[in-house]
C-alpha cells in the first residue's frame, strides 16, 4: 500500500469566497475558472457552495449572499496520511 501525506495532494492556490460575497460574484468566479463548487473561508474554512444548489433555487443572485448556500463538509488535516 502506498502512503502519502495529504498536504502533497492539496492545491496551494485555492480560489475561495467568503460568506458575505454576493452570489453573482461567486458565480462569475465559478464560470471563469470552470468550477462547480467553491470553498467558503472567513477566518477559517466554513464549508462549500455548489453550482447545483444555487441553480435549483429561486433567488436573486444580485442581492443574495453566499452564506445562504454554505454546506458543511468533513475536513481533513494536511498532515494526515492517505
């Protein structure tokens, strides 16, 4: 079995949004980078937003903030082994 440290798999240049970002700006970031989800980071990692949940909702992306769509997901320490 091959063991690898998780931090060797991480991308160090992560594109994020914060919970106060307007959805229209988050969507522009997703489209520009061909992403379907983005991490939400304020002082720490808060969760993820994903395109599917936004697309299926009936909201105004001009005024709605990212915080409405944050999904909590499990995390792992960069120093853990695979």
